[in-house]
C-alpha cells in the first residue's frame, strides 16, 4: 500500500467513504440506531454531532403528556388574556339572555350577578381561543362581530331581528311644537355667540388684550371691596333660596315656612309675600322677562316640597291694587302690613318633592327636578306638562339651562350629571366625576363651560366641548349649596356653602378673590345681580344678606 501511486490511494479513500455512508443509510432505514436523551428533551443519534448523523425522534409517552399539559396551560393563559379585552353587558337580564342563547345554564345555585357576568366573559374568551385555533362553529362565528360592537349579535341564534335604531316613545303635538320653538329661538343666539367669539379671536391684538386684562383687574378689585350692607329676617324658618329680577331692582326669597317674599333692593324693603304652598318652599326664581318686559304675565315661580310648582304675578302690587289683600306680617315682635299675592297657576305632576326650577331663556317654558328621579318641562302658555324625562337612577336635584336655550343639564343625588338636547330630546353626554349629591349647576355665558357644586365639598368646572371636567376647586370645608357665574362675561364664579361662607373665585385661574362672612348658619343659596353690582345670600339662620361694594353704598 505504501508503494501505491498517489492517484490510486486517492481513489481507494473515496470508495471507503462511499461504503461507510451507504452503511449508515442502511442502519437508518432499518431503525438500527442507538439514541440518547439530548438537551431540551430531544432524542439524538449517537456518534459525531455533525449534520449528517444527527437524528431527532418523537417523544415518549410521558413527554407527550407534558406537551399536552403545556398546550392546555397556554390555552388557558390565552383565554384569560382575551377575557380582559372582551366587553360583556352589565345588565343581569342581558347576561342571562346571552347565556341562554349560547345554550349555557343561565344561572347556577348560589351564583350572583357578578359571578354570572364573569362566567359569560370566560365563556366568550374560550370561544375566542377556539376561533384562533381554527375551530369553526356557530359560536366562533359570533366572535368577530362581538369585538366590533359592545356585545355579540345573538339575534341569528334566536331567530329574531336585532333592533337597529334607538328606542323612542311617542310625544305629543305640544312637545313637537316646543322643540321647534326652542330650535328657532336657540339657533340665532348660538350663531351670534359663536361669531362674536370668532371675531374676538381674529381681531385680538396686544392693545385689546391689555384692555381685557385691565377690565378684569378692575372687576376683581371691585369684588374685593364687597361688604355686608343689609341684613333682613326673611321668615320664621330658614331661607332656602333667593333670586334677583332681570332688572336687578328686586329680590325674591323662599322660606321653609311655605311663604315667599319679594323685596326691593338695595333699600331692602318688603314689597309683598306669596302664600299658597302647603309645605316648605325649596326654590324661587324670577321669570327672565320680569321687570324688563311690560305686561309680563308671570313674575316668578316657586318649587315646593308639596310636589307642586306655582307661578305668581305681582302686577297688581306694582299698580297698587292689592290693598284689599293686606295682611299683618310679624317678625320678632314687629308688625307690618304686607300685600299678599295668590298663585295664578299651580303645576302638578311630580310624585315626590321638588328640588329646583329654572325658566327657559325664551320665557315660554319652565323646568323642574324632583326626587321622583325625573325632570319635567312645562309650557307656560298652556300651563301644562309637555315632557316627563327619565334617565336618572336616583332623585334629581341640580338644574340649569344653557344661555342659548338649546341645552339643559341636570344632576342627581348620586353625583351624576346629564346634558340634554332640548331640540331632539336626547342625552348628549354624561358628566361623571362627583362622588356625592350634585346640588347646583350653572352655565357660563360663553355657552360651553358648566360649573357644578356638590356635597363632596368641591366645585367642578366642565368643558362641554371636551365632555370632561377641566378643573376641580376644593372650595369649602362643607357641602356646596349653590354656584353662580358672573352674569356679564363669566370671569368670576360664586359659591355658597354650609360652612357659613360665600366665596368669589376667578374663572381664569380659579384663585380665591373674596370670602364673604357674616351668616351665623349654613348658607343655602347665593346669587349675583344681573348688573354684577350686588350679591344676595340666604341662610339657615332665617336671614338674607345683601353684599355690595363700599363705593356703591
């Protein structure tokens, strides 16, 4: 072999390699391969670890069981992940209905609504995993539609047709006419307000900005000089509410004694008293045309705990024709002959006590909220209820019309506020942020800011364009009984509280401008006159107080 030529030795080596490769292939074909357990639980052929002689074999019985358990675990994890992203109905009736349509038990022994809802969520998650794994059945076909909507369309399983439009109720012809009137009234006002705001932004210069800042500074300085200029005993029981007339010459107060009174301001002289409620009067508001429109039929309205809303006219008192109705009014030993006015109309319909009332800016309608969980709209021309609106789960309290008259907002004792479009009757949005009763609401003159006062001791400022709260004022140490914007441009915000104080806030940076102190009891209401020169507050101490600047006294 040593003497063989190099070319022959090369040929012999090549044949030897081919023989060995053929032997290995034969062993593989007959299964005669020795194996050993390698890394990761894989079975490998013995011998050098090159690509030609490495063999991977199937797992044994125990290894297959482990793989099955791992697959099941991965499936459970995927189901839990999908369950977190699936929205299921919160209403227990809807949960039961969908379980039934999926051929599942609608309830188990001892199962509550929360557990039933979680079972539906888990079931839907498992259907989602099956769908991802390629399993196809009637239930998996519903998954894609379920993820596109708030819940799956189960109508095909039950053979029914899913409603495709909102649930509506028939309205009266009077309600339709009212919606048209409100639309025709609000559109020009909204257009004028928006065009004025656009022109203001477009023409804004440094000089105009300086003038605006100067005017704001002067108003802030004037408000800081407000002091108590008058204090009157308004009745024998707490004074629940007060309100200025549109011409800022009169003030109305409402007492828990069931008697409301009208005073002249700023001299604080009693003009007349309104008797008719059988229980406490919870609110009093002047008609928007009272004092500014000649021949106005209605002067003011009152809401009572007796469930009635009463309308009053003081035209006879203004003419001096009510001498025959004079009564003796006694207050702390002092007797005074006072004209007494009877209600010209009583609106009944609420099944529980009334909380608040508000006149529509057009003066044609009045709204009221009640503890019967509804708010109602009344036509003053017909003296008739034209709308009973549900939507709150608990009693309604706060109430306010937007300055244009197109939108109304209500708050309830659960801390939830609803914004309603009066032209369509729909709830525009829900403002959820307070954790306790919403007692008072007021729109800013700009039309898109809303202030709300609550029993959680805060005042929230909402932006309806963003549909959320933009600022929270930790205003008082006790509940907020009333909020009120400065009537001219909304640069300042007034709040009253059961901590016996009234506070004035800047609506620009929400800093405290002035604190009005003097009441010995809880302040139940505070209002600012339409000319911005006076503030009136009514209290649990049976008095109302008038606040003015030192320069105006």
